C-alpha cells in the first residue's frame, strides 16, 4: 500500500491498516527512524490493557513458585 505526503506534511493511513491495527481518531502514532526506514507504531490508549493476555499460560504460577523458592532459600541462609 502506498500513500502520499501532502504539501502540509500530512499522511493518510489506509482504511485497511486502520481497521487491522484498530487505529482511531485519538490514536497516537510513534515514528521510529531506522537508517533510511521509518516504522510507524500505534500506541494504545491503555497500554496495560493492550498487554493483558499476551503472556504464556502458567507463567504467573511459575513466577510465584520461583519467588517462593527464593524466599525459602533466603530464610534458610
């Protein structure tokens, strides 16, 4: 997909991209320049909510178990 930059430096985000990435009127975009390439990253309004559910199943239980073992080792010392 291609878009053009207007005389005022504005860019339109194609509707297919907006729908797929859930970009709305108030969505902030982060522009990252990497050499001759630019990445545009939509920033969620609620970053914690957007991150929720992205971890592997059972990781919280494993983390709590590891912490429990660490505490037991510290108490034994």
